[in-house]
């Protein structure tokens, strides 16, 4: 099975946790107009602890939660976060994103700078501004260090409670559902009543920072108000079973009123208006969520007045799924000529060619794209996978570059392990497999892979590789210690 195919949708119940990202940078002057608290009072030790637990949580999450594996959509998400982050007050760390293969509305942030979204967020948000408003809100939680400030207020008992809550999220994500939710909420029962109003204040702060972030990044802050109103309508329609996002981010009338007031006070100097790329990524999400009924994906796009190019794009994806490869490629090539700035289009064509086992075509298309966009991750992954059979040494060289630039990308290490094995780099292959295993939460197995890698390095008289493996062993042991806090 080709790795670049999106996985089928499965059920997920996971609560969202407003969390922190360690930073010492001051908030912007515009944000300080909202009289938000200073951020420097959280100890470095506490922030380091939260980051350590958050990164460990991400590995557990990857091991147990159903993820939406779509490098093209993931790249779009990362670029959008990168566009918003500089205006949010975050500094010192690049957020890491994860996409959940689930159709419900949800987004979350956890310590260590992890931002997650359900595929269902694409289905719910009709345009990029609405989608970006949710990301900006989550970045607001990170920038304001909400978990760290909550820890300081609650005392030292909060850090063990954090491990218990994140463990509950992993349980819920792995299908335990109510049991995971109960674990997460039970761990907080002793402090929920005391912190309820404080949490509401955090939500309001994240709204205000998020709206300022939107405005500074070129999005109307009213986009967040539109999302709030839409979520209120959804909550009323669903009655006693609101989506996960509203369990932890309830939209009250006072919160909506405050958001409307703040949005009216902000202006946008450089408005971002073209939703074509977002509509195309949304098409991919909708097709993944409605893989058994692709017509529903088309209906949703049309109902929300998506760009005509996105409708055509979705039709090409549907045609490819039906085995009509040539027709799909011709449509995508025509769209690429009409929209030369959208790398998603030629990358999609290369991916479809690879899925149809037109390997030479996939290689040619991805190489052509990379000449114009060196370092474009989706095309690099497509090219490397296509080269595995015909030129594994070239794939190995490319994937070493990819994993060096993207050390939190499990797919890159998975492909590197195969490329290294096929091209005779045995020790490197086992090391890459160990990296893939630790990134996906299987640290004990990763340490065993390191032992195999070191034996191979010794046989090859490669002291440089041995030193790298020894250094990674120390890091993996630290990962394992952090993961044990979730058991």
C-alpha cells in the first residue's frame, strides 16, 4: 500500500486541553492593550517539565490515535500555522502539528507546542479565515502559557494531574471513549471547581490574542465571531452531545458578545482573500471523510460556494479514486496551468501517478516541481517513495536531507529506513527505523533497534555512526522516562 494515501475515517473521542509553549518573548503592544498578564512568572523548570510531557504525549498519541496521513494537507496546515505564529506572541519554538482521522469538530493544543486538528475541522470551516480563527485561538493558549499559569496557581499537584489528563486523552483517542474521558476529567476533579472561572478567563484571553493574530496576519477578526456563531448553532442542533471542541471551549453568550466587541475594534491592513488553496485542501479532507460517498464531498463544497477550481480539483481526485488516472492527470495539468502558484496541483498529479504505479511519470513530475520549489516536502516524499524501486541510493540521499530538516516527521524516517536498507546502508537503516519507532510511541522497540544499528555500525567500522547511535540512546532513554508518567 502506498504511504501517501489518506487513511479511512475512524471514530475518535478526545478532549481538548488548552496548553502552554515556553517563551520569554513579550506580548505585542496591541495584545497588551487587552491588559493580559505578564508571562515571565512561570519557572523555567515547570515549562521544561510541561514541554517534556507534551512531547511524550505526542508520541503516545501517534501510537494510539487514528491519524489522517496526507502529506499535502499536512504541509498546508503547517504553512498556515507558520503564517499565524509570528503574530501570536510565540517565540523560541516551532509548533508541531498532528491531524486526526475523525470527522467531528475538534482542535487542541498541548504543552511542547503541539497543535492538533481533526479532519472534521476542515468540513466545518467553510473558508480559510474561519479555519485560521481556530488555529489562532489555540496559538493564543500557547502564547499565554495557560497551562503553566494554571500550574502555578494550583501548585505542584498540577504537573502530575497533567500527565493523568494527557493519558486520558490518549485513551480516548485509542477508542476507549468514555473511559479515557473519565480518566482525564477524574484527574482534574479536585481542582475543576476552583479553576472554572479561571479557565473561562483563559478562553477569553485566547480569543483576544487570536483575533489580534488574525488581524495582523491579514484575516478579518470577525472570522472568529462567525465560527463562534456557527458552533453555537451546532451545539443547539446536537443538544446534549456537542462536539469535542465545545466541551473544552464552550461558546457562551458573554464570550460571543466579548468577541464581537473586540472584533469591531480591530482593523486589517492587508486582507487575505483568496480561498482557492484552502478549498482544495478542504476537498481532500471531505473526500477522506466521505470516501464511501464522494458525491457528499461535492455537495458540501458547492453549498459553501467553494472556488470553481476546487470543485474541478475534487472531481479529478474522485476520478483518480475510480481508476480514471489519465483523465484525472489531464484535469490537474490544466488546473496547474491556470493556477501556476499552487504547488498542490502538480504535487497531487505526481501523487496520483505514483498511486497508479506510473513510477517514471511520478518521478518526472515531482522532480519538475522541485526544480521550481526546492525543499517542498510533499514532492520530496513522493519522489523518494517513487525512487525506492529504481534508485534507492538517490532516495536515501534525499531522505537524509528530509529527515534532517524535519526531525518530527515519522513518514520521512519510515521511508528512510527502507531506502537505507535497499541501498546497503544497514546501520543507517536500523537507526532510521529506531527514529520512526520512537516518534510513534514505541520507545522500547526503538531502543532494541538501536542495539541492532550499533552492531551493524561496529561491523562496518563506522565510529561516527556509533557515536550518533550512542547519543540517540541517551535521548531515547529520556523519552522512555517521560512516557512512563502516562502508564
